[in-house]
């Protein structure tokens, strides 16, 4: 690890998070944690408060789904520089991703690998937006 050949696992440190919109979708969690899906876009929420972060997140996920993206990365930070309680934005992001409102958008989410932000970011797997067949 010190020589730069290893990777720290956010789940080993206890800071890793994961979730799925249904029991059936839990099957994607291991692949998501291993970064088996190609990240097609990302959103950085550094510097935002919890409310602004939730709004930006919802708009970004809608746009991403509309573009047909299947996997995106959300960088929320670890809350180490917050003046009040730690990880306010991280907690707001996790609540949003786990909410009933997001069940038609989010299949699953998991902490990113160290190179992609570790416990300060999550990969989000998205449902495909249904589009009627064109004639």
C-alpha cells in the first residue's frame, strides 16, 4: 500500500456505504463496489449545503437517466472540512439515494474505489429511461 501498489477499501475502514432500491437489486452491489460498470459522468457537490446538494443531485440524476447513462459517480466529500457536524452532504446524498422518490431512478449505489474518491464518493447505477419505440 505504501509503495503505491495497493488500494484502500472504504468498507474496510468502516466508511463505506451501499444500498439498493429493492432486494432483487442487491445482486449489483458487489459489481458496483468493484467498479465493474463504466462511469459515464460525475457530479461534484463540494462546497454545497445539504439542501443545494439534494437539488443538484436530483437534477443531475434526471439528466443522466434522460441521456441513457447507466452508471454515474457522485462526489460528496467526507465532511472533514465542515464547520458543524461532519459529513452533512454525504448524509444528505445517501438519504436522497435511498428515498422512495428515487426508486424509479436508482438501482443501487456503493462507495467508490479509492482512485475514484473512496468514501467521499459513490457510484450510482441507474435504471434506463423507458422510451416508446420510434416508427
